[in-house]
C-alpha cells in the first residue's frame, strides 16, 4: 500500500509538470499578408499609405485580433472588411486594412533613392509568453501590377520576431520593467523609376547653367549683358533648389540635390570670375588674349561640369 501511494504521487507530479509546461507554452498564430497597393508616399511628412489583406489562424479565441490588433508605426488603421470562421475549434480571420504608416526616408541619393518600408503587427493584450506568430510564406505577398506607381519592389521579406518594451505598462506585479511581444513583420525595399522625375526637377537648373555658360560667347563689348545673365542664372538655381527642398524632409547630410546645385552654383560663380578676368584684359587692350581666354574657359568649364555631374549621378544611381 505504501509503495502504491508513492507511485501515485510520482505520477501526479509528472502530470502536474506536464500540465504546467503545456499551459506555459505560447499558442501559435499563423499569419499571412497580401499587399494590393502602396500609395500617397509623402516625403515631407514622412508617411505612406498601404492597403493589404491580412489573415490569421489560431486556436485561442481570447486573442480576438478584430479588437486587439496592434500596428506599430501606424498613424491610422482602417478596417474596410473582416470575416471570421471558427469551424472545428480553430479561428480564421481575414481582414482588409488601409494603414497610414510613419517611417523615415533615406534621401541622400534622391531621386535615385532606395527606400526600406516596414510593416508589423502585434497583439495588444497578449505578450510573447502567451502568443507567437508564424509566417505563412505560401504564394506571393504583393500584387506586382498595382502595388506601387513610379516605383519597383526590389525585395519583400516576411518574418516573425520579438519586440521588447522596457516598461511593465503600469503592472505592479511585474518586478522588472521589461515586456516582450511577438510580432509579424514585413520589410520591403523599393527602387524609384527616377529618370523622368530627375529631368522634371533638375531641367531648370541645367537651363540656368547653360544661360550662364553662353556668356562666354557674347561679345566682350556687351559686358553688362554677360554679368546680367550670369547673376540671373545664379538666382534661378537658388530658386530651383528651394523648390525641391520644400518637398523633401530636412536632412543633416549632404544629399545629391545639394551636390548638384552646389556644383552648378560654383560653376556659375566661375563664369562670373572668368568674365571679370576677361573684362580686365579688354581694358588692358589685350582683346585677342581675352577672346582666347573665353574660348578655352568655355571648353574647360563645360567639360569639368559634365564630368562631375555624370560621376555623382552615376554614383547615386548605383547606390
């Protein structure tokens, strides 16, 4: 009888341990996504809009993603459609979301830029001890025909992970202010179809430079015209830069926009200096030398300007 009681006690311990292990194991939520549109990319306000289908499969009804869905970095989340199926004790939720996302932009190589967009979801009520995500990788994750106008999707990766919050959210029973939530995340790398936008934004700058450059071929007697065109071109380039900068977020780095405008301003200044030197030679009655100086300066300035522009544009396009 004594051995029987010991045997039953050991069995009870194993059953209790197994029950605790089963209770502590987090439930898995299999999650998938299909992006139908990315639009309204706003560089100034650092946001974009994404429309997508999201589905989740799980067993624990308390998860209730229709109420507990959390989209970090989202400015607004709108659910335009949702359906739930609880057949066989398993829950399947399908919903269509439109989210205005806040993100940071890399504008160093604008308009030949690559952007990395991030989208993730969490459950606002259950941490990683109760819930973990598993990615549904079957099929495509986006519609290549309508996803993004003026951009190309380079890569799209769906994965799962854990996000740590260094807070207990006011729960006094938690000794350490540290909470972890499982998340499902999508990372996209997109490339811009840039050549049309490039000429649209920089054509005025290049025309202004060519106007200043033509001063080398204006007769030396029309010195007022040469100075007037150069100074007018200088202000035109400055105005063009302010227009472009108004549509971009502020940046502490020297971007391609800054580089090309800086080079153009510097070369227009070079034209003004060369014109002044030519005027000095004309007043010293060195007319032939002034003419040769203008012709040589025109060729050197144009060659170096084109070379520098080609180099920086190529470098940005490859970056």
